[in-house]
C-alpha cells in the first residue's frame, strides 16, 4: 500500500504549516497540496485526487460543508474535518455532507494520525470529544438496561423499533468499525452483523453511512 495522499485546506497559512509539520515526518503520509479557500480546495482536489482532504469549516467564499457537498458528487476523496467548532449542529451538518471524520483543532498529533489512518482504510473517525458534545445535546448515549427496543421515526415518518442488539451494532457502525471487528466485540459472526446492518438501514430507510450516522445522532439511537 502506497502513501496516503493528503491535501490541507485552511484559510490560515500558519495552521496549515502546523498541520504539515505534524504530519510530514510520518512515513505513510504525503502532503501533496494546500488550499486557503473553499473554491481553491475544490480545484486542488480535482487536480491532485488525494486520498484525504483535511478541511476546516470556516473558509472564504465557500464553507467547509459546501466544499464537502461539491466533492461528494465529484470524486472519491474522503473528507476529514479539522476545526475549532464543537457545536452539534455543525457536526451533524458535516456528517450529512459526507464527512468521514470530525476532530477538533486542539486534538493531539497522535489522534490526528489515527484519524487519517482509519479514514484511509475506509472507516470513519469521530473523536470522543465530538461524541460527548453531540450526546450531551441530543440525549444519552447509553440505553436503559431494562429497554429492549427503541422507537424511532424513519425517513417516511413511520414509527419503527430497533432492538437492543441492533442498537449495539449501530453504535459500532457509527464508530466506523467493520463487520468483522464488531463481530469480535459482540462474540457473534460477521454474517450476523451484516444482517443487523441491513435490517437497521431498512428500518430507518437510509441509503448510506452518512444518512445512518445523521439519523442515529438526531434520534439518540446510541
């Protein structure tokens, strides 16, 4: 496997320099380009086709969310938001725009590296701080020990139930874990996990991981 190609997009050159210094010593990463505005980020990504775009929310001319929306329909570059914003509304909007990760600018270098590696491997990465902020605002992350089912509303406005096991699987899916890893955590087969995944998405009537994460966070399903 070759190096992970990365583009940095932030309107402050000092911040881009700091990120570059944090990452360029890692032998598995290659910083191939930079951008100081939203439109420039789109142009650089379309020209260089990086694996990952590390993107801030607050950008000139186009916001980070607008950039992510455009790129979602144009290329396979995965977006990792690196921002100072910990507002749940921002987090949910970024997820809805196709973000594969969301971490805060005060994170440690080790976590940034971990996030990049996870996303490059096809998983999602949302820092624990982000989960805590969202859950604080949208409800408790822990299901009641007496609760076997959770009533939620799907995309058609219909009431549906998620079983306790489905909620357990959903928690790990949102963390970006593969079926094989979830199976090890829950001591069941990967095939069973795949069945639970399909059942959850069918019940909630969502089409992809971004929609699933958005629905889960909005309705406090984890």
